[in-house]
C-alpha cells in the first residue's frame, strides 16, 4: 500500500520561491570586488536570478549545459546559483586558487559553455581564454562603468546582460534528479575529478544544514560566509539561507583580519563559517590591535571546516569572543556535510579543558549520512573510540560516481564511499580523524598533493629522487617540506630547486623548505616510506614558523 501524500519535486528554484514568499526582505550584504558594500534582499535575488535565466537562454544555453563561475562570495554569484540551476543548466563553480593548467583542464573537461568571472580574474581569464575552445561566451561580473580593456574575445558585461532581460520567467519542470551543480576535487591524487550534484541532493543537503543538531541555520541568524562559494557550494549556505531566511553576509575578496572583523561588527554577525586560516588572521588582528570582541560583537558560533581546528583557536574564540566553535567535517564528494561537532547535554557542565577535548573532534553524523569503519580487508570495526579504520560514508547527498566516470567504480559492496581518511568513532557517535590514508597536505583549508610535488621535482635534471611530507605550521596548519636526493657527483642549491618548481606548480604549493638527504627510506614494495620520514622530521620547524 502506498501513502496518499502529494508528490512535490525537490528542485533548487523551490528554495528561492520559498524565500520570496516567506522572507522576501531578509538581507544579503556583499563586499564587492569594486569596493563598496552592496545590500539587497531575497526578493532581489529572485528577480535577478530570473533575469539571469533569460540571459542564459538568449546566449543559447540549454538544459544540461555547464556554466562556469570564477567568482568570490557576492550577490551576483548567488544570483547565478539559482538562475543557472533553475533554468536546467549546471552551475560549475571553479576554484581560482588552482594552478592555471588545472583550471584549463577542469573547464575543458566540464565542457563549459559560458564562463562568468569577477574583475579580480581578468588577467587569469585572458591567459586561459585561448585554450578554452568550448566556451562560447565570457561574461565579466560587473557594471559598464568598471568594464576594462581586455583581449578576451567578445567580452560581455553582466549588468548589461541582465538589464536587457525581463524578470518574467517560468522555472521549467525538471526531474529532481537532474544535475544542478558541478564541483571538482582539488586533484590531490592526480587531475581533479568532477562531483555532479542533483537538485534533489542539494535540497536535502540544505535541510541537513538547517537542522538544530547540524549547523542550525535559521532566520534568527546573520551568517558570514567566509567559506568560498567555489568550495563545495559554500557548504550549502546560499541554499540554507534561502530555505531559512537567514541574513547572509558575503565578504568578497577581502578576507584579511581587519576586513572580516569590520563585517562581524558592522553587520552584527551571529554565525560565521570558514577555514582555520582565515580565523588565524582574525585572531592575529584582534591580538595586534587590542580589540575586545566579546564586548562589541554579537558572534555566538563559529563553524570551522576544511581542516582541523587547533585547540588554541577553539579556546581563543570561547575566551575572547564568547563564541562557541562548531567543527564540521566533509568533502567535495559529500556536498560536503558529513559530521558536525555539537555537544550532548552531558558535556555542557564539563570544565573547559574537557569540553575542548570534545570540540576538537569532527563530530557526529548529520541525519542522512551513515558512517562505518573498516580494516584493510573491508571488515567492519567497532565504534568504541579506540579502533581506527578506513572511514566510509553513504547517504543521499554523497557521490556514487565521478563526472565522466573518472576513476571507475567508487563504492563498496554496501554502497559506501571510501573517504581516504582514517578515523575512530566512539560510542556516542563522535568521529575523529586520526590520519590520512593518502599523503596529502592540508594548507589553509586547501589540499596540496605530495605526489604531484614529487613528480614536479623529479623533472629536474639533477634530482635523483624526491619526497614531500607535511610539517605542522602555526598559520597554515601544514606546509610541504621537500626532501631531495641529488644525482651522484652533482650539487644543487635550495633556491635553484624552488625556482625550478615556481613555474610548474601553483605558488601556494611551493615547499617552504628543501632538505638535501643522502637517501630516502622505502617500503618492501619499493614505495617511499612516508611514516618513517614523518617520524624523522617530526620536530622540524620552518624558519618562518
């Protein structure tokens, strides 16, 4: 027997339609690339998203076409979140921090038809444009007054494009499993892979973000999105904001401590979300200026993801800001929400030191996400807080394959995805990452591939062998240390190695130091023994650390 409930498709336009019906005047505040703060409402986003949909139609974009963005957090980017997916195309948010060769690969692999980009990236797009053969239109996300001279062929102005279109647009009746947006992984074990989210998975993920035991996004919050909108759809916040009516504050490209503090104070932000690197800059600014944030800010919660939150950071927010740190964990393949570290009732009366022990964990699974631990043979391990195993996940907003079936099957026999992390899970369901199965390095919330760095270094004619390991860093969490074996009879200097790499990897991937060694340890199968190297260099400190 079937239930007698109405069948309502879970589509992204339903979020912005709900917003304009229920909380049309809730604000979206943006620091623009051009400089000034811009204020609008969900009603404005709704209207201009429909204009964007009409503009895309005029450009010949059809259902299923990929539309790329190279943009910071701002109201125009948010309009495209709803306009692109709403008209049946696929929003492809591109991470501008990747190396140009990776950007070229990603945009071409996705077969993007249109590229929208902020003023900050004009020079970058000028360099990329000749290699982007599939892009039919380039649109600069600014107004006519700020349009620069450029070599980009047929460059269009975003505001001109929208002004020419009506805001009368009927969202098409799409299948809820239709592709809605596309994000690529950071390419830590090879070239980046695409993760293709559906309308259904996106709406369910927004529900997950709004639940009280998750991020608890509500109309009572003023949320600062320091997490970039090119990082897994800003952790669902544009969608969760529309669903809940939360006021959103979008910081644009200004992520320095002073600029972030100004927004926290000026907009009386209650909830802030971002990676540890940005919060380190904020804490350094507060310490250097003698500010007293607890007395002048409304900040209640800070959600930290992308990298583990240092214990000292958790304590600083609680002591100096009077704000609770909520750690979250996930990944691109998970949309990204997997676990959130909210405390249980029994933890609230604990002394600060014991509560901090809990806050540094990655947290408990959000409803919809199932976790399991397995050993090397795939056998389940107990959730006793002691057994460490491969962390695997399953749920309605977790990938079942990569775009283009890159990498082949990615699920086990029970439909679980292997995250590549090693973790423990205790009896209360709190998960904690203990190691990484792959030797990637997390720097400021971004991933650096040790293998890619090693391969680049090995291209040097005088280098016989190279290994890269992550070394703890007080600002960036981890930075790469390059260990080099020089070919017999040859000599090589640190500066020469870094100069060689500077044209071959992204600037922020460059190792912080180079150490020359006589030999490198190997496992029985001939692989580099990274565990031995990490132990050997565990007390190593960079000169600037």
